[in-house]
C-alpha cells in the first residue's frame, strides 16, 4: 500500500510516530471516555487495556494516521460488550447490581486537577470546577450513542467519517446523535453559561 503525500503530511503533524507513543498519547483520554460511559473506574481500566491489546494484536501494521479511528472503533465495541454483559448479569443476578456512584467521582478529581493547573485565583478555580462538574454530569446523563458521538467529535476531534467508522454507524446517524447531544447539553447547561 503506497502512502500519499497528504497522508505523509498528516503523519508528520501527529504527536506520535510509534504505536507505543500512540498508546501513551491516547491512554488518559480514552480512560476518561470509558469512565464516563461505565461510571466504574475498574471496568474502564479493563476496557482500555483490552482495547489497547486488541489494537496492538490486530493493527500494529497500520499507519499512525489509522490508529486513532481504529482504536476508537475497538473501544466502542468494548463498551458495547460491557453493556451487553452488564445487562445479562443484572437480569441473572439482580441482587448484585453494581453501585453506579463510586466514591467521590474519580473524574471530578481529574477535572479539578486540570483546572488547578490553569488558574491562580481560588474563586476562578472554584467556578471552573463547578462548571466542569456540571458538564460531566450532563454528559453522563446523555444516552450512550449521543455520549460517544459527542466525545469522539468534540473531545477527540474525529471527523464525521472517522466517528462513523468508530461507532459502526452511518455518517448521518453520527450527525443526528451529535446534534441531539449538543442541544441537550446546551439546554442543561444554560444556567451556567452566564456565570
């Protein structure tokens, strides 16, 4: 397979050249996405580990520009599998349903850490922390497909085509899920836009 000049240019702009560098680059971002989807730290770690292993096992021969969409396709599959297993487990063992509220939300701590690095004034840090928590809560309340479309398009910056490939749906469906997610988030966060 020959590499076009456009692919060479995009590859040169990437912050990773090797698969190991890519995995380091994507690890935290993917973990946050899995954590938002599952609401469980351990399950999110397992999903990310499985997705990374599958990428290395099956796609290490691909180019660096291919890794991100492929990884998110694998991640989407692993999250879908998680929900299927959870649904069966909850039906068979209803008394063992996991508590969806883990001890003082790991993601909130991560958001606060990022906020504290970017601000010097405590009042501004507190306000940004509150806004970040509201955004996190609003994203977690979205249906899974909308949540994934929003995270892949907005957070990861994937194109509509790459998001469609990652989610194994049409580009039109990606646009619909993304649009609905944006409308819902705007409605839920309207009160916080003017603070």
